């Protein structure tokens, strides 16, 4: 899932550790969310949105679906 957390954190002048403390999670969790390696739980996503005063949708954006592969076999 794509997100704007790094950008928003930077706008506030917060380190990953600062944000982690405000969210009551580890710095590693903040890093994993920012890099897209971990999608936050819904309660944590709401907590992040409240902290920044934004909607969840303005922070998190699902990645577009992957199209199925196109068959390369000629039609008979």
C-alpha cells in the first residue's frame, strides 16, 4: 500500500522515533509502514490519520490491481 507518512512526518519535523512514540509503536514499525513492507492495522491507520488530522484515504492509497497476463497464443 502506498502512503504519505514519510512526507507528513517530514512536514512536522519528526523522526521515525518521534512518530513511533506518538503512535505507541516501534520505530521499526514506522519504517516498515513507510517503505511499504507492512500495512498498518485499521486501528493504527485511524490513529495515524487522527494524529495528522487527515482522512485515512488522504494518507493511504491501495496499489492498483495487477492486470492478468495477456495470452500470446493466436486465436484459431
